[in-house]
């Protein structure tokens, strides 16, 4: 249930209200990553257009999603991988704060690139996603 709460908080209840009730944990994590990608893209556009308040909202949403992903880590089962992801998510959170303070598009792209790699790794694990599900790519 904890992961469901993070999905609602981080991704936005409107977009996932129909999917969360039936989604498995892998799908919820991918939904969080998709929401993160959308938030980062929106933040980029807001920075480029000088929309300070909207940029802040998009980056705050992105930060909440990363914190949700971080909070969903299982250190007992995940071992070193979970600890490494925890460190990565902490780094990404600090970079998002930096992007918000400095309007640093290069740092924003760094965050996006890191998170795309992790998202794509989740999506490509065999047997975790139903074969009929078409996943977007963020290359």
C-alpha cells in the first residue's frame, strides 16, 4: 500500500486513478518514471520560457517522484543494488534542487539521462511486464 501512496503523491492522482488499483509494483514504478520524465520535460520548457513558478512546480513534482522511488526501495531484498539506487536518488534530488536554483539545463539533462537509464532497465527486464504492453521510450 505504501507504494500506491507514493504513486498517487508523485505521479498525480488524475493520471493514474484507473491504473493504480490494478497495477503491479513494476508497473507502478514505471508509472513513476514516466511521471518523472514528464515533469523534467515540463521544467525544461518552463526554464526556456522564463516561467519561474511553473518551473518550480514541475521540479517539485519531479523531486517528490524521486523521493517516492527512493522510499520504495527494499534494502533487505535489493542489497547492494538498492543501496546504490538510494545513493543515486539522493544525488538526483540534490541536482533537481540545483536545477531549480540555477536554471541549469545541463544539470537537468544529466538528471534526465540518469533516470532514463534506470527507467529503461526496469522496462526491459524480461517477464516483469506483460508482453502486450507497449512502453514509451525516452531516448
